[in-house]
C-alpha cells in the first residue's frame, strides 16, 4: 500500500509523456528513412510574381544584411520578385535603412496591436491586392542560402500549398548555448519536418523561412495574436486540409541571443506561447481527429513538451521503484538520444555539435529555471518585444 501513491504518480507521469514519446518515435524513424513520393499529387502552378515579406520591429542593426542576402539569391527565369519590409511600430531607422537597401517598405503604426502575426496579416492583405502568386517570410535577423528562392518556387510550381525551408542558427559558434540551440533546431526544424513529409503529412511552419501560395492565403487568412503565430496558423491550415512542403535543400539562418536575460526571455516567450496554443487547441483537435485523422500528429506534437522538460520527467519516472517505469524511461531516454543524434546528422552538424551535448545537463537546468517565465508567458498574449542580440 505504501507504493500506491507513487504508483499513481508514476502512471500519471507516463501518461503525460507518452504522447510525446510516440511523436518522437514517429518523426525520428520516418526522418531517417529514404525519401519517398508519399503525399498528394498536385497540378502544376505558374508562379510569375513572388513577394518576400520581412516583418521587422526595431531591426536597424540587421535589416540591411537580411535584405542584401535575399537580393543576392538566384532568381528563376521570368520570375518577378519584390522584397518587402514591414516596419512594424518601429522607433529606429529600420524603414529608412530597408528602403535604401532596395526594399519596398510598408510602415505599420498600431501600438495597441503589436506582434508578428499582426505585421504579417497587414503585409499579406496589402500584397494580395498587388497580384502576387506566392509569398515567402524571412525574419529580419536572418540570412538565406543562395538557392532559397529557386527551391521555394520549384515547390510552389509543383502545386505546394506552402513551403518551409530548413531553419537553423546563424551564430551557433557564439556560445555553448547557441550551439545547443542549433542542435535543437536541427532536430525540431529539420528532422521532424523531414519525418512529417515522409509520412505524407504537412511538414509544419517554423515561423522563419516559410511561404504560402496565394490560394492558401485566400482560403485560410492569417488571423492570429499568438506568441507562436506559426504554430497557431499551421494548425488551421491542417484543419483546412492544406499541407506544407519541406524545402530540404535550402536554409534560412536566424541569429539567436548569446545568453543571459535575452535568451531566457526568448525561450520563455516561445515555449509559453506553445503551451498556450496547446491549451487553446487540444480539446478541439481531440474531438475532430476521429473524422480527420490528419489532426492526430499535430495533436501529438502539441503534447510533446520541450525536450528539456520531457527528459526531466523521464528521469523522474526512471527513479520510481517499478520495473515498468524503468523499462519505459529507458526506452524514452534512448529515443531522445537517437532523435538528437539523427537531427545532428540529417541537419548537417559536425563533431562540435555532438561535443556540445556534454553541456546538455546545464542547458536542461537553465531551461527548468526559466519555467516560471514560461508559465507566465502562457497565460496571455504579449506584445512584440525585440529580442536583444
């Protein structure tokens, strides 16, 4: 009888982590399989005009680099492109610098409604009336590979509803934390997206380096105030039967905060927003997934906690005095190791990325310390605050 409370707690922890364990198994093993032709066959689509939208809030220090990176990309024949910077509630020279770099600038001033989702909604509503066939989104602190436009247009031309490029860290060598963040990005933004694609599912939207076709935007307009507008919008796309194709051969590289308060604020904002999205959407997905099986994987993804928390709970389960707990925790921890290792391999990592895993326990401790901020961010929407870098 003395073990009954522990057994109940252990069972609850297993139930809490089980959906995430299933999700990791699905996307990990699918992500390392050879490519396949799974998925719907779509008719070819003519792409004559492409807009690249750059939402920017006080990004005077990075906007020129971003615009120049996109302007240096190879452009498919007969394609008209336009780089559009959305200067959203800026108090610096973002708009002037973007304009002098050759970008079209849309100035948005609405202090009561601040956020990347509002900026993108404003941009798309403006650009749809200009006759563009497709739209790419690149964060202002990022650069892209030279084939970014050609790969994106190739997928759009094949009939993709939307595309998502590999999204990794630009300054991964800046600190141990950014190195580990890049490892996490290779697993989350590369391996998982590749796994979903090979399962015939929507690859997902990472918020940076993604694109949407005109017909997709018209069918499912962006209407979100979420801190993770990419996740929120992707759920709506999947519910509507749309699918994002993974542009596995090109990248967008975003700059991350090196450490300290800026890094903790960014992680709390991202993960708090993800938690808020899970709370708001899981009941609806659970009730609809019997009629729409395509919603099962997005629901499992929402139930997968950040790996630091997932691993922490698996360790707690491993310490329970029950054989079934030891077996499950061992399987779960080995799966996490395989997931991270596979992410590094398919993401193009090197020995330095594997060596960085030695500091993972300190990273997990830091993530647990940020948990109160994460829970606070999950309570409500927050304004768009530029992350210091």
